[in-house]
């Protein structure tokens, strides 16, 4: 098993920095970091991105999240481990990640539930965060990037915890 080519974000000048800046901007809206990690894990599960599923599961673990929350992200509707705000973010993540699956891809009910828990600037950050992870998923899946222990080195704080 091997990648088709190097990840385009790593080989196209300026691409990695642009994606990192977009993610950093989305992270400045006062949304808990673990909410972003949960959203990134869920989008990556939907998109079948092994690198990102591995990385965001590890991020949640390093952030101190219990296994129950990590293991049940794919079944968040049926699991008791998530707050109402996290559920709203996960529903928005699923809708934004599956745009072609429905004639009304992001229904008002999903948007309004997210708006009950997040300010307008936080909603904008959620949308950017979801778009960013979907971009990473598409880059990795299209080029068949392979996960492994190397992803641990990308996680903030992982080296200190090891």
C-alpha cells in the first residue's frame, strides 16, 4: 500500500500554509478545540479518509477525551456522550460533508439548531472548519495517502505526552 503521489498540500508551494492558516482562523472563534476534533473525525469517517480518522482520533485522545466519545462519534445520535452544542456541530458537519446527497443539503432545522448554540462568527468558523477538513479528506483520499505512526508527530502536544 502506497500513496499515488505526495500529498498535493505538501508539494504545491503555498498550499500547506494556506490550509493551515484557514484552520487557524477557524480555531479563533471560541469554539472548544475538542468540538473541532469531533467534527473533523466525523467528516473524515464520512469521506473514508484513513489518515484523518487516525489523526483526529489521536487528537481527541491527547486532548483527554474518553474512549467512549471517540469510539461513538460515528453513532453520535444514539450515544449519550455528546452535548447539545456538539450534536448541532456534528449535524452541520454531516450536512456540509454530504452536499450532493439531498436536494436541501443543509436544511433550516440543522442550521437553526447550530445557531441556537453558536454565534454568527462561530457559525462562520464551523463552516470554515468543516470545509477545511473536507479539503484535507479529498486530498488524502484522491491520492491514497497512507496513515501510520507518523501522524502522531502532527498532533500538538503529542510529542510531550509520549
